C-alpha cells in the first residue's frame, strides 16, 4: 500500500480530472523580469507537473494591480505569449495549471507603475507595511479610495485577465482573495471603511468579491474558476473583527455558483475551515496551517486533514518549492530537500530549477 494513499485518489475539479490530491500552492518567485515569465519559468513549473494541479505565483490583472517587483502580469499580448510557453511545457509534462490572478490594492507603490500612480484600495487606510526593492525598503503610501468607476474597471480587468489566461493555455484561474490583497481589503473591516454599497455591513464588504467572481465566471465559465481565502490572517496589515460571520456569509453567497473550487489558506485554527467546509457544496482545497512540530506544512499535516475530511485536496507551498518530484518522494517516504529561503524571491536558476529529484540523486 502507498504511504499516504489518501493523496493518490483522483479528484474532479470543474472539468479537470486530477490524478492525485497534491496541489502546488501559489508562490511568488520574483523572477519575472520586465513582468514576463520565460523559459526558466516554464522549466520550473514543468518540473513540478506531477502535482494534481499547479497554481501559479500571483499574477497581476493590471499595471496598478502589481504589488511587488519582478512579478508577472496577464494584461498584455506579450504577457499572454510568454505564459503560453509555461502552459505548453506543463501540459507536455502531463500536468494541469491555473493562474492565480491578483490585484494587490494598497500593497503597492508608485515606483511599480510607469506613470507613478498612487495605489488604490477600498479606503484611504495605509497597510503599515513596506515594499522590498533593490534600493531598500519603501513604505506603502496611503492608497487612493476607489471610485465607482475604479471598481467597475477593476472587475472588468479581472474578467479580461481570466480570458487572457485561457488564451495563454491555462486550465483555469484562481482569484486571490487571501493574504491582504485587494479582494481581502474589501472583505476586512480594518481596511474597508466605505459608506457606499461596497462597505459597512458584511453584505456590503463581500459585494466586491462576489461581483469579481461573477464577472470572471461569466467570462470563462465557473468550472474554470477557483477562489483563495485566508480567514483571520493578519498579514499585510489586514484586520477582521468578524472572521466567522464574514466568511460564513461570503461562502453562503458563493454556494449557488458552481466554481471549480474554494481554497482555504489556514492561518488560525481549523474552526473556520470546518465552517467553510459545511457551507460550501463544492470542492475544497486546503493549505493546512503549520503546527509547532511541522513548519512548513508537511505531507503528514496534509494527509491528516484529508483523513479527517476537512478538504478534498491539499495545497503545499514550501515542500513543492524544494521538491519538484514531491509525489514520488511521498510515495517513497522521503527524504525531502530542504528549502533555501535566501533564494525564494528573485535571482536566477539557483534555488529555482536546481532542486534535485530522487532520480537525480540516485
Ligand atoms: C516563496 C513563497 C511565495 C508565496 N507567494 C504566494 C502567492 O503568490 N500567492 C499566495 O496566495 N500565497 C503565496 N504564498 C503562501 C503559500 O501559498 C502558502 O499559503 C504558505 O507558504 C503556507 O504553506 P506551506 O506551509 O506549505 O509553505 C507564498 C509562500 C512562499 C513560501
């Protein structure tokens, strides 16, 4: 019998038939020089094609949606062509890949935009965080409050980027509603102080996310769309005073839409995951919270979550970063390469495409 056999059961997500339940979680690698992925990116993702599903690094839907240096976009023809190489390489290796679409909102800085614009957000509330640049750390400015026109334009940008993703050969998209970026800034009362229909009550704060989901589902089909959430996280200066009620209302409102999946990045306890599991009729991916004895999350943490029925598939990040042949290693009972945090962001092939497989080592 396979070790961790629960990972090696097939799973249907929308129109995708995954051969296993090991998902590669989204990871920004900051090697998209000029906003473009390249042959090295294609090699990196293709090396990890044994994953049941690969979710790409966060990819901005517009110029003003960028939040970090050297991240890729999906809003120009050149970017679509560049991503085509990646999706072709992953498919040729037998894998499936969706693009994580992000608008970073207030997690932005004028130096990232050609025109030096000020980042936009639901309300003029600063993140209190900084942007890393080769010239040092720059404080995020207080963002400009989005107008009704900005909101409509941004929803259209998400739909356009999803169409671009399909044109680039992706099997679908994951909307980034987690980790304190724009969707999350609307959800959380700490960052959303609006008094119009997109703020205030929970019904108001979930409206932007629902409208983005609806527009993207209409553009490419709901079966090609996933949504990532991170209830309770405090990353990027985010603050929610009503986590359980907020996510219950959001997931209830999403439930009639047959999305490919919801993806929970767990940061606090499993309580909110269970709440979402109960409210959500579709497939649930889980990036399990690390525990004191397992940081980052390990295959054992993930298998335990599958066994107790908390999710349908497990998304791991760091383990995939360092182990391109993760399923083979899990089957073999390890050993596992250790990730080198010094090469997580930026640089070249080192710490990117040179982690050996078990076969390489043999
Ligand atoms: C290098 C790195 C980059 C990441 N970039 C993203 C990202 O672009 N989008 C996202 O939703 N999460 C991102 N994350 C968070 C991971 O998807 C995941 O939630 C987190 O690392 C916990 O999983 P783990 O314990 O398996 O590493 C990143 C994590 C790492 C380590």
